[in-house]
């Protein structure tokens, strides 16, 4: 193909990507109640993680894990705030749901330039990357975001200061943590690529395991600011498992 034929092919792929995202956004926009029921579920008292903590408190007798009488109330301070948030949530939801289709469309454009063995490796890595990204988003939604949300909402510098949480700050935190965990869960793929380049080895990861544990704990303490050791341990566990999985993949 000539240069301009490649450009036309790329334009066709980009148009398909836009149509996929636009179509999913419209569908999600129309199902507003279901969309925001999912997005606002971590702010409810009956969220599954809080119920699980209450169950553990009943079983173990450790009342420090109990999540009772907590409910987050959000406010909107802009006239167009709720409409714009509706549009943003529909688009971000479409981006997460449509990510596999988007990546495979892009891969279909690149695939003709790859050899057969390269295509096989690329398909495996692409599928693994999609799975790990969605897993990271799920971990953020069901574990990290609710814990960070509850801590930040209940934290107070003085009894005379009351929290009034703006709707945009809630969704900004949800989005940032989801993307951050989705990217962080690409660790095994990054480790695989670095090992193929001769930069990283299994022995090296074993040697610096203690350093990695400290770095992971500090990073998660920043992401989820909590003084509860039990909560911090739960947040760190998935990332520590990813580190070990990455080391085994390299080995």
C-alpha cells in the first residue's frame, strides 16, 4: 500500500473507533438510572464491601471494621453540573466497556505489518492487557475507591468543619483511581517486555523484593490514605500478588 492508502485505512479505523464509543455513550446516556446506580453504589451504606466488613466484625468481634451509619451526600454547585457529569459518565463508561473492541480495531490496522509469530504474541499480550486493565478497574471500584472515599469523607480537622462533597470531586476520584489501578495492573506485561529486552530478570526481582514491598506499601498508602493497618493490607495484597506473578512470568 502507498502512504496515502495507509492514511485512508487509518482514517477508517479511527472512524470505527469513534462510532463504537459514540454508540455506547448514547446507550449509556439513555440508561441514566442504571449508570448512576452503579457509579454511586460505593457511596451507599449497603455497598457489598461494607456489608462484608460488617460480617467480619460480627464473626471476629473486632468492631473497628464495622461500617455503620455512614452515608455520603453529594452536592452540585454548577447549573450545568449534573448534565455535564451525565455526559462524562456515559463517555467514560463507554470507554471502559468498549476498550476491547477499540484495541482490537487498532490491532487489526497494525497486524498486517507483523510476522506470524509476532501476531501470536501480540494477540496474547493484547488479551492479557485487556483482562488486567478491567481487573484493575474492578479492584479499584470494589476495594480501593470505597475505602478511600469513606476515609476522606469521615476525616475531619475540627468538629466545627463539616464536609460538603461536590459531585465532581467524587467522580474525579473514581476515574483517577480506576485508571491508575488499570495501568498499575499492566505490571506483568511490562515485566515481560523488560525481560525480553534483557533489562529485568527474575533474580533481580527476587533480590529487590523487600524494596518493592516498601514501595508498594508507600504507593498504596498515598492512593488510599488510611490509618487502618487492616485496610492498608487488603489494598496492598493485589499489587503484591501482581509483583509475584510478574516474577514467575519472567522466570
